[in-house]
């Protein structure tokens, strides 16, 4: 669950002692940018009816036209909460998971939606993550939106000898009619991570790899070039984490070094560069997508989380500031202090930059849909 102890939030969100004052390419102080909060969405957990949990983290659906931000539980196990983009209208969907669980006792699936990795209103369907009552098996089930029925469920992961199993959203590729997810198990020898594609008729493994460390953040999705990136997370001194760039079309995997504690990552629109922000060192890396070599590293100091694009500006959403960087030089175009937008902000780890340039600033308690003006 995303609701952590307050003490952990304070420790994780505190301004860094090595915070670097933002400057532009000429060395001048970065200017303060204007912004407008367009909408505020509550993320407070609600255990009554209808139930709400802001978990897992917000992610895009429906070819960038909707934002998932929460789900139900015991009182409303089939509920899914989304914001329609760019209208910023809140909607509550209710999947017929209880009926499916009752109709398929052999699967022993709980009626609770664990996640909605894919929604495509053009194709008229959505994909839901369901787990069995023992949390040993994970399924992706297809939901026919027009008929309001779950038509099938395919096994994507079995815990086996592992201590746990997790399924994370990658996204939907309409050209293939497939929903892609990342499946992780216990870390260590003999345990593989997998990228799995679920189509109308079944699930197939696209790629596997053996991470040395946990892969709990991400993955990140490039729908234009049909790629995903999965990051190892480690902060042990001297340990070198790896990123795995997965080609969803052919299953190719490019391992490459990344900084420690990558909580933010994005793809350059031209497909030639990758950007990873390492919280441990407070550094942004610009990485060659073909070779995996970091061509440039800049020290920022902030606890950077979400990466994305506002126009042609590379955007880093940090605990202290939202940074807009020049794509070519990585110098600052401007900043917005995070607490000017959200006074209660301490840790904004689950934030996301939306396709139209709006920043969904996630403070764990509220989601501030904010437009930053360049």
C-alpha cells in the first residue's frame, strides 16, 4: 500500500543537504514559473461504501486519455477510479469481478481489482489484475465494456518457491491488441522477472531477465516505440543497479547501468535518449538508447521523482521543486517550488507528467492537477 508511516515520509521527503540551486545554461539563476492548479482530487483512503484506496500508483490508460488513480476493496471490490483527460473529470467504473469469481470457482480468485493495467475504449475493453485467495497466482482478466462481462482470465504469474509475486502495469499496444505487464517474484538466483503480453486468446512471455536487486519502481512505457524499462532499486554503497530496456515487439532486452534509486524515468520523444533520475546521488542521467551509455550526468540535488515533458522541456518533478530543463543543454528553463502548489507536500513520489503537459502532483493525500506555464 502507498500509505506509509509519517516518519518515513518525512525522512524521504526532506530537502537534501546537497540541494543544488537551479541555473540555466548561462549560469544565471533559474526563473520562477507561473502555474495554475486545474483540479484537486482526494486520495484519502475510504474503508466504507464505496471504498477507495489510492493504490497502485497513478498511470495512464486509454491511449493517454485517462488516468488511473485508485481502486476499491471490500465495499466495492470491482471499483476503479479514473480521471478523464484532458477534461479532468472524475469517473468511477465498476467491473463485474464478483460475478466472475462466482462463475469460476476453480480459479479461486478474489473479486478485488488489484490494478487496471489497460483500458481502451476504442477497442471496447479493459484488463484487470486479479489474484487468488492465497496470493499465489496472478491473472489478467479481460473486461468487455459493452457487454459488461469479464470474458476470460489468463495466468501471468505463479509465486512458486518465491515469497511474493507482483504484477505492474506497462500498457496497451493497440496494433497488437495486447496488454503488457511486468511480473516480479522474489529476488535472487532462480527467480526471473518477466514481461508478459496478454491478448484475447492467451498470455505469452515476451522477455525474461534475472535482476540482482528488487525491481519495485516502474516500469515505464514508451507506446510510440513499443518499449518498456524496468529498473533495479538498491542503495547499498558500491552496488550498481541495472535498467532493462525491453523491446515489446521482438523481446530484445538491453541491460544498462543506472544510478541508485531511480524513481523517475522517461523516454525522449525522438526515441534516441533515455533519462533516469537517481535519488541517492541527486543526479539526472541522459542515456544513449542504443548503447545504454550515459552521455551526460548533471547534479540536481533534489529528490526527483516523475520525469516527463511539458512541451519540449524535460520536466523533473521533485520533492522541493518542479524543474523544466532545456532538452539540448539540460540547463534550467525555470522552476516551481512544490509547496507553492501543495503546502502539505513532503514526498511526491507517485506524481506523473500527463501527455498534455499537466503535472499530476501526488502528495499521498491529494492529487493536484497543475498546469505549469513556460
